[in-house]
C-alpha cells in the first residue's frame, strides 16, 4: 500500500473512531480532527528524524500512549523499524489497518518489556494525561537501551494561559489549578500541564544529555538579545524535548 493510501485509510478509520467519543457539535471536535490528521504526518517526519540520527540502522521503537495510532502506523511503514504501540485502550480497527505493529494494552508505569528493549521511546502528547508520570518516566528509561532517546511532546502550559486550552478549547483553563480544571470540564482526562521543561526532565533518571527543541531554533551561539532570551525561555515554550540515556 502506498503512503498516500495508508494515510487516507488511517484518517478514515481514526476519525470514525473519534466520533464515537467526541460529538460533532462539541467545541473541541474540529481541533481533535486536526490532531488525528497531524499524527500520521508527525510519524513520517519522525522517519526522517531517525534516519538523520541513525542512518540505515534498524530500530525498535516504542510509541507510548499511541492513541489514534497515526504515529505508530507511519513509522511502521518504514520496513527497518519495528514498532510497539502501547495504550490503556486499543482501537481494533487500527490493529487491522497495520498488522505488523506490536499492540500492547498496558499502563505506562508498569511496561511489560525487558530492560533495554528499545532504541527510542516516544511519549507524544501523553505525559500530561498520566496519573503517575514519575514511575512512567522511570519505566521509559528502564526499557531504553544505553545511548537511546526518549522524545516528549506535551503542551507548554505558559503558551496556553490566555488561549483556548489545547484539549477542550476552553479559554483560560490552563490558568486554573489542576483540581479546578477537573471541576470545569466533566470527565477531564488531563492530569497536569507542565510549567517548565525541567519539571519533566528531572523525572527521568540516567540522563546523558537533553535537547529542548523549538519549532524555529536559531543555529549556533546567540547573536543578539532576542536570541539570548529565546534560548532562556525555550524551557518555558518548548515544542519537543529529547532525553538521551547514558
């Protein structure tokens, strides 16, 4: 199956699955559809990212909190990657769509894998939903091989203080303490939006180095005050965090 056809089939299945849980007239329906579509594109971008880091080397990759499955399906379209998709619930339609993925139902804080099983662990738009993020971080590092990486994406709370929040499109929700957010939104499934990158990074043991990435980073050393400030504030306004294991 071509990448174009695979993407089309994924979007059809994933959006139909979304409609079972998010009504079409819900204020966050459109944002959820966009998110589902972006996941496959993100998976293809990660194929390029891993190729730039590892060349033609075969990799075993864990997609923790696989959700709609777009990232895992796109990664698994690259024959040299073996992908395991983990979540607390799996969409059976997606299992049929990409049968060469290892689908596992599990909690993030008790992963059923041996030590040093993976070259890379992806935790994309997931850590904010975990009730036990610290044990989950330890588990990610446990199953990661030495020299491997954990990649995290999660909404930087500062970005959303005065905007509609990224999950339910309610303006100002991120300003409220976590316990009040749960009172505003029925069945709210976000445990905590992080204020700083360091608040996440410190949960991960055996760190070798950390990259705090932004969408448009300036290369090289800062050349002026604006670039200096951006280097500082990216710890509050990150897009992606990569943690390498010793």
